[in-house]
C-alpha cells in the first residue's frame, strides 16, 4: 500500500528541482513571460506531443536529439515558434547556445504562430535567471497566454517501507483545446527512481484519460507538449503508486484547463456507458465534448437533450433510439424510448445546467464500453478573445 497527499511547491516539490519566471519584454506591461525548470542532476525524459502535422520548431528540435537526458528546460510565452521552418529550429540552437553549461537544454514555446522568436529579448532575459531559485508560482504564471489563472499541483507519495517520492507540475492552456492533446504545455517533475521506459509507458496511458479527454473548442495546436522529468533523487518508486499519483496530477490540470476555457462558465463531464466497447464510448464522449451545438446549449443553460441524442447518433458508433438513455446529473430525460422531459423536468434540468459543474450521461445500452470526456460551454467571450488574439 501507499499514501498520496497534497504537497506544496509545484514543479519545485521534488528534490533537486528549481524554477522561476521572469519578464523578458515579450508581453506588455512587464508581465512574466519566460520561465525555466532546472534540476541539479540529470533527468530522464518522457514526452507526449501534438498530433498536428504542422508541429512547431521546439518539437522538431526535441525529436532531432534522439535519446538524451537533460537538466534544463527553457519556456517562453507570446511566441509559438511554429510555421517558421528551418530557421525556427536554428533560432532555438542559437538561444540555447547561451546556456551551454546545462546538459542538453531544451526549449518549449507557446503563443502566436508564424512569427520568429525574438531571440535578443530571450537571450537577454535568460541573464535574469537564478537557477537555484524556487519560485514555481512565477514559473506557472510566466507560461500563460490567454489563461485567466495559473495551474500547478504537487503530490507526495509515501510507500509502505517509509520511503517517499514527489510529483509536481505546472500547465498552461485555455483555448485551442481538442481531445487529441489539448493546446497546452505541461511540465511534470519527479524525484521517483523510475526508468525512462516505464515513465513513457505510464505517461502514454495516463494521457488518454486526461489531456486526451478534454475539449474547449475542438482545435489542435501546433505546440502541445507534455514533458515528464525524473532525476531519481528520492531513490523510491512503486509503479502502481506512481501511476495513480501521475493520473491525479494530470487529471487535475486537465480539468483546470477546461475550467479556464476561454470565456467558459461550465465544466461538464460527458459520461458514456453501455457502448459496444471502450473505443466507441470514447468516440461518443469526444464528439459530445466537441459539438458546437452542445456547447452553445450549455452556455444558454438550455437542457436541449435533443442535441445530445443527435450528436450521439452522428458520432458513427453503434447506437439505437430504443436503447439510449440520457441524463443531466441524476435527472433522466430520455429512457430507452420513453420521454421524461415535461415542463417540470425541464425546470429541474435548467437548475442543473446553472451549476458550474455537472455531468451529462449517455447509456447506449449495447455493451459494456465506457469513457469520460470533459468539456465546457462556448459563449461570447470566446469570440472576443480569439478575434483579438494577436493584438
């Protein structure tokens, strides 16, 4: 057995990790816009990246390295360094040449697509870094773009023998979020003594039910990145405990991203059961979380269950009118051909939809497959934010 408890310190919670955020002049009003993560010993790395074919220069640069270890990650906001071709990768090399004392330094970026990095500002800003500083709050704020709040978490895991390890993380993301990773950056640090192979296997598995299960607007970014770094400093490890703790960290951050969806007022869980298999359930859940008609009904707090039924039917999986069951929280509005949606039920469902969090459940009644996806509503503020994004 093992015990998992909340901890403090964000990405600095694990032994030997440091982080901070500074202003390099990339954002207006001297806002924090550049961060680093440093480990005083080398780290194994596991990673998951965007499925977008137009992936950004930092991902190209990372993949070109092959197998390697690192102890330093540089992160900038405001500029995605995407669609910048070979010069975008060359710019990363030039920037990172200024921290040559680090072991295989890597870079991650988020922001506007199609603009080259402001190298001079970034290189000048790096001189402000104190790599022995632990300020995870500033680091988490510095990587934000349209986020309205920073996102970080840390957990401590104590094993039966008394040994322990920690996992800390920070993430950014609020828009261009699609269930094929989200438009997001996530950096996870741990001092668990876990091998690169196991770390990658567990990260891949946990991503499926966390960052690959959320949607704000159905768009997939060029820069989506999850990096998991382990320096093994604690000497402690248990696969089951590590997997559960990593899931808790990533699930929390995934829901925080949806909760912070640009202009969002609702965090909705789409719980699909009774599908032919888990794959079909996943398709239905993600189709619902992506649907613009469903999202706008959520924003209007309109319990238009017909949009739910229509979207299930349009998902392409095996589903039948006489076997489908739809509920808003515990209120069943449609039960395998029987319509429960009268005036009184509509009022009750409207109350459910007025809450900041609720669940829409669909039982397809054809098998044992299940999956949960997470989404939000879509309203006027989303249009305003993205209409003015570059300015």
